[in-house]
C-alpha cells in the first residue's frame, strides 16, 4: 500500500540526517586535508622531494637515523604530560565506542590523535594514516550530534558518516568509504544509513579532489589477467597473503607483549621504537613512513624478488615495533605495502618459472595489496573496493575478489579475528560474537533500572524485600552488565536481585525482577533490528 504522506515522513525523519551528513562531509574533509598536509610538511623536513630512493649511500642517511629518534623523544614527552590514556587512537577505539558509549569519542581525543599520529607518520613511523583519520571523523560525528535531538541509533549513523568521509578524504575513494563505514564500524548494511553515508563520502571526495586533484594514490599501468590458468596462481597468492597477515598479527602481539614485559616509562617507550626505526632506516630507508614511494617503485619494477621479500619481513617487524612503541598510525597502508611487495615478488617468480607466458607482474602486485589488507582488516568487500578505486584496476576485479576471499577465509581460520578485534581483546574487550553479545556486554544494570523504574518491581520503597535479598547476598552493583545479571539469575535460581551502588556504604538503587530483565533484553534486540532496517 502506498504511503500518501511519504513526503512528510521524509522531511521529519530523513532530511535532518542528510543535512548533518552533508555538514560532516565538509567538516571531516577539511580536517583530513589538514592532517595530510601536516604529515607532508614534516616529511619534507627530512626527505627529498623524490622520496626515499637514491639516498642509501648519501649524506641523507644520518637523517634517516636521527628523525625517528627525535620523533620518539618528542612523542614520549607529549604522551606523558598531555594524554591520559598514554597512546593514540584508531579504528578499534571507534568500534568500541559504537558498542558501548559514543560519548567516549571527544574533540580532545580527536586533537590528540591528530597530533600523535600526524607527528609519528611525519617523523618516519612505519604505519598508516587511515586509522587516525577514521578516529578523527568518528569523533567529529559523535561530538556534533551529542547535544542534538538524535537517538542513539541516529548518532551511530552520523558517526559512521564521519568515518565514511574520513576514508574518502584520506584515500580519494568515495565508494569504498561508504562500504568501510558499514562493514567495519556499523557492521551491517541498512537503507536508513546508506543515504547519509553516501552524502558524507561524496562531499568529502569532492572537497579533496578540488584541492588535490582526482589522481589515484598509486599509478599502475593498464593490467589484465591474460589467461584463465592464472586463476590457480592467484588462489595460491591468496594463501600466501593470508599467512602474511597472520604473521603480521602475531608479530604485533609479540611486540606488544615484549614492551609490556619490559614496562618502560611512557617517556622512554617511543624512544626505544624510534631507535629501532633509525638503525634499520640507515640500511633500509624504504620501510620508513607511509611507504607510498616504496610501493610505487615496486609497481615500477624497481626491486628484485629477493629485495622485495626482505622488505616484507623488515616492514612487518618495524610496523609491529612502531605500534607497540605507542607511535600513532593505522595498519591499512602497511598492509597494502607488504601485500604489494609480496605480490610483486610472487609475480616475478612466476615470470622466471614461465618465461614465455604473458604474465603481468603488476596484476599480482595489485591483487596482493588487496588480499593482505582485507585479511588484516577482516573487511573483504570494502577493501577490494578500496584497491579498485585506489588503482583504477577494474580489469582484474575477478582475480582480486578470488584472492581476497581466499585470504580472508584462511586468515580467519588461523587467527580467528581481525587486527582491530585483536587489539580490543588485548584490552579485555570482546565484542566480535554478534549483536546479541554486544547488547549484553554493553548495557549496565544502571541502564536497565533507569529504563524500567516505573515498574512496581523496581521501586526503592520495597525495603523489606530489599533487606531480605541483601541478607541473602542476592545483589549486584549497578556497573555490572546485562550478561553478568543473566548469568547471576541462572546460578542463584532467584526471581529478584537488588541493584546497589558502592560508595562508602552499599546504597540500594532498585530491585530487579528476572522477567523485567529478559523483557528489557528482548526490547533491546528489537531496537537493534530497527537500526538494521
């Protein structure tokens, strides 16, 4: 049946979301432009305009050694005196805030991330700019909507708009920005969220292209898959990329554990990583910084297969050390660089084995980039689209999709999680098991009591029952989660518990009925289902 009042529904429910998504696209794009220029300005203080090539035996070597150390010293001071959490922020923080509390994303955090990551990447840290950019965009989206009349689900949509705009502005990939926001941050696709994300992402791309042009980040010659027999080779490359992603995650965990075991002061922690980067940079400066110059030279055939495989191993180690040392940055760009170099080495080996076959090495470079990044991020659709938009290499889309699928599936079977959820688990946060798990882990008993306080089972004046429950030890603190309450009811076989607040003495804030708790849970699931429509 046709809704005759569709235009009023459109104005009341959608126009405000679209308007603010437009504003977010503009605001985020200019922030990311400033972020990119900040990194570029710092790089030009110690790099030649031609990048890292040609200086292995030149006077510039000393800068490759000194710059990361200076970066680590200054970063340690900034983290010690100005950053309470003693680290930068990234995609994992955005995912956690989406589940638990959007108010965790603040302008102060965004400013800290801008400084920490911009300084780190500009001073040679082996990391990427996508993680900080996503966090900056998410912070703007969450803060701008905080005091407005948006419900929590609309705030999540607008936060995702900030993410989409950030990815779009950072890499000039509007379509991939939309998919990234849905696949990584929202973790679902919905009609209500699609239009605002499209608006924010497209606006951000238009602003960036106005100032920087519409060139792709990487310039790849025209490539195509010449023979169907190459598909097994691409499948094998997918297996290798999955193993590379697993190795990268393993090195990241081991590096983090090593630093935690050493437990250096935050003033010293980045300096240790800076010294490691500086020593390696003396001999292999190609691993420093974002790595775009190195990857473009890989595409141009500048390195042999042996050198590329050496670069891959060193890049893994230095990126893991960079992140463990509290330098700021993301993992998408390093994944692209590592995967591209592995793919190029694989393609060169194929050419040596089949010298008379018409094999495009750059096709394997491109596919290796996508497969490795997809496995690390756990986002096959958006990553494949990012690669296609970054490179303009749509003629090998089938090979990319095949290799990405194999890499993601095999990586998940081995590692069981993506890089971002691995980071969250390292902080004691496990939210990867689905919507129902997110709800029971994120909602506290204080939220439940405040929501159902009109129920007769949840009034303070029922003192006799409350005292009896307290005497029987049937109580939980208001900070406990819905999950803990459900388990508690099951273990103690009771219909009621007291919800308390711990200060100097125990304060009763309500009595909770098991039936009320379960009804609250069902209602939360229904609301989540509405968000997904």
